[in-house]
């Protein structure tokens, strides 16, 4: 088996249909805060930051927590995460001397030692200093199999929009006169060393309402973007659209695939045949996923009947590649993997010898090895730890070797090196413990939601916890976009929260992906309230079972998780005494007009359509912030550089609470983007902000005042 080149996940975002959607005029006195960098808005941000810093940053706990967090984030004994390249093992590393980071390589032999020897190929701190930019490294896209010709992706301040420039990995220099793309959303793909497929901003009228590309062009070396030849065009009403080449494990191109994002969760796919784009006769939640051993893979996010057989959502199918190329709509699909009860796929990769598939089984990990032998798939279980979160890492191109990872809430990550030919599993690296996990226990519980469906959640607590409602408890979750929240090592949380007397809880609400596509799709659009109900049910169960009480219960979440927290504290303000709303969606009646909001209508619905607006208005947290209501003292955390959800959601919520005389904190970083801190110092500051606030609200004697 040769390593497969899997198709890059296309951006799938949604917008409403202009033919049926009417803009809703909303009286909003704080709409001026939607101008991210206006003088008036930034002056407001500065004043709010000063107020928050004056209360939280001056608390003696803040500096102690920041110091503990920074010590973990910059620890010399951190295990460098690596990926397997022809040049060796690649690592991106940040520390006190290199806060923006360096890209470096070492050999497998050296990596096995306690002190590997590293060869630095790109210094982001040096580049930022030379150019006077707040560069954030977003990765390196290189042409295989040699991976000499590369494209470095850089973000200014942490924005989703990026700048791309050509880099020679052998000479370790940016190529003078090489490929260069100004800041934009979208991407590029290598065809050969002189040719790229480009899906970017080509000028006025070339981006969708969600601000993503819908045109793909072929760009030859030396051409300008205006000279590039268009090969595919979606529709301006798409969320995004584009085309890509499809390679096998030998990096041979077998064709071109295009897709149109009809909404966040649905896409149409097209295969280029004889110079024409042929629409694939597959459901909009079924997608081609790559090539393995001469087999085209097809991934299902909904039930599909094909060749007289019905396969459940989340199945992985395959078909003969040559047959697919000859007649993509007449090929016979056969099962590779189908889910059992409470199972879902979680990642896959291929080495030069096998395919590796990750499975979540009741939120516990398994990894299986697959080989296509004599016309059928042969599988075996990789002997990794039970009852742990398992992840599939980088694999070698030309040998059956792969990196695998194991962790849980209390066990630091272990890196394994697996040889698929011999079956040998080697512990390559073990991350050091950052707190004493022996004093704590992990429990997996479940509770009935409002409609009776059982919702699982994890509790991490001290083994001697007394169930008298006195334990300060932090409940987190996400619950959207089929994202799975699974146990992972609580390094900073363990040190900053658990060791200081807190308990940690992680909810697995519907809307997430912990149990596959149906777990997600049962809680979107008109049924999104189910996610909020699940989260509230977990919180109530924590109180009912005596782990904590409303006085000592806090919640946190970011992005969709920020919306989750917003719905929770506005629907059940009596249940919580702390709420961290980070980089949130919040004003759901205008979210389609803010940031990338139009791209998520497939998840929430379109506020411009009266029926759908009614779903959304029933829970939109911003509109629930009414005078006279009593809420916990909320902490809003945003970033000026967040061009995805946009800081105005948090800004407007804080301003509205201020006008109502309701207590809150607001803090906005100028950089960091949607993903938060760009460097260890900023990350440590934000961690200290969160946990100082939580301690003030949930642990201090006057927290209930």
C-alpha cells in the first residue's frame, strides 16, 4: 500500500437564499461596536480593559497563576510534537526565546534521545522583527514527495485571513520572485513545481457573502493572478466553492474534483471527465475522501442507499479507482467501516503500507489498521491503551510507520511509534506531569435532558470530595458543528484549578460529534435548543448530586461554546455564579451580518426568514439581556484580530449589560485571532485572567455578593 493523499477538507459554510430571505431591521443602540477598529470602538475597548485589569490583574492570585501557566507553557521538558517528513521530523516550537516560534527538523535517532539536536529552517520571530509584522505561523504546504518547494502561510495578528509566500526548504530562504499571495481567505494547492491551483480573492465580485472564494484558477510561475486561467466557478450564493487535484500515495494526479458549499453541512461534488464537470450522484452529506490502494474512499455523514445496500451515517466506503474514473456515477461502493452503537470515526491517515482509522466508542478511543488484500479489507486493532483518548498522527510516505498518541484528563500525552510491518509499538516520548493526578478521579456520568435523552459527561474531581455542594466546579463544552470534545490532559487546568480545590466537568451535548453525525444533526437549526437543554441538564445534575451548588458553579466556552454559555446563563441565571464567554457568537439575530456569520446558517438558521428567525430569537442571548434581570457577573473575552466570529458579539453584550446596570467584566486583546493567544506570554495572561475570575466568583468568601 502506498500512502494516500487525502482530499483537503473543503470549507463548508452556509448562507441564506436571497430569494426568500428579507433583511430584518433591528433597533440596536450598540451597533457601532461592530466596527472592529473604529476610533470610537477601540476607545471603548481600552476603557473596558482598564476596568477589568484594575480588578482582576491586580488580584495577587493573577500573577501567581500567570507564573504557573507560563512555566508550563515554556517548560524546557515539554515534548516537541513532530510530523514525519522526508527531511526528518518537523517541529514548530515556541518558548521564552522564541515566542512567535521556529520551524525545525531533527532525525528519528536524535528525537529518541533526551536532548535532540535541532536544525532551524525558519525563524518567525526574526521574520516578524525584520518586517514589523505580528506574524503568526499557520503552516507550510510543500510539494511531495520531496517537499522541497513550499508555501509558508502567515497570519498577521492571528486573523483567519493569511498571506502566502514561496519558500525553498533546501536553501531555507523565501524564493525571490516566487509565488506570493496577499492577505485573503482561501488557499492554494501545488500541481507541480511551476503550477498552482488558486482559490483566493481575485477582486470585486469573486468572494461569497460569507467572504470565502468560489472561483479556482490555474496559476503558472511568472503569471499574475489576472493572467491565471479559470477552471472552475461556483455561485456567489455558495458558502464557498473550489477545485483541487486528487493524488494517490505516489503523488500521481488522477483527476480534479470540485465542490460547491450549499450550506455549512451540505456540498455538491463534481468530477472532471473529458474536460467537463460531471456532478456526482451522491447525497450532499456524502463526500469523496481520498485514495488508498487503488480504491476511492467515500465518507458518509448521512444514511445512503447505493447499489441496493443502505449504509448508516458515518460509514466509510470504497470503490475501484479506475472504475470511478471511467464512470463516477456507475461505480459500486463497498463498506470499509460502519459504526456500531455510540461509535463514530475520529481521524484517519495512511502510511506507505497501511491505512489507520480512529474510532470513538462511547467517547473512548480505538485505532484500527486496514489493508486491502485480495479484494477485501483486512483489519486489526492497534494495541494502544484502553479507556483513553487516542489520536492518529503523522505517517511516513514510503514505509508502514506512523505516530500515535494516547492521553486522558489525568495522564500526560504519550507518543507512540508504530511499525505496521512488524507490529512493534514503541513508546517514543512521555510528556511530564504538570500536577499530581494521583489525588483525582475521573467519572463518566449521564443525565436525562429535557426530552429524556441521556447525555454523557465527564467529571474530574479530588478523590476525597465531599458531596455537600461546596466544591467550586467549572463546566465546559461546545455542542456544535459535529465537533467532538474528548478527554485530554488537563495540564494548566490541573495546576491552576484542580490543585487549588476545583473540579472540572466536560459535557458531551447533542450538536457535537461524540456519537457521530446523527448526534450532531439532531440538535441544529429548529432543534438547537436541545444543545442548550443538554448543557443545563448537566449543570443541574451537578447540583442535584451534591458535587457543587449554584454559588460554586461556573461555566465556560468559546465560539459556539460562547453561545452555549450565553444561552445557559440567560435561560438559567439562578444556576450559575460565573460564566466565561470567549470569542462568542451572541447576537444571533444579526450574526449573519457579522464576521463570517453568514457561513453558519446551516447550523442555526437564517434570521431573515420569519420562521427561522423565530427559532433563533427564542434563545439568542443578546436579546435576553433585558433591564431588571439578574445574571451572574459574566466575563467576556474577545480579540480585535478575530475575523471569524468578530469581537462585536462580546462587545455589544457587555455594553448592553452596562446600560442595564448588570455586573460583568470585559477584556479584549488586540491580537490573538479566533484561536486565542499567539504566544506563551499571551496564553498565560489569558489563562490567569480566566482562573483569577473563577476563583473570585466561586472560591472567595464574598463570591456570592
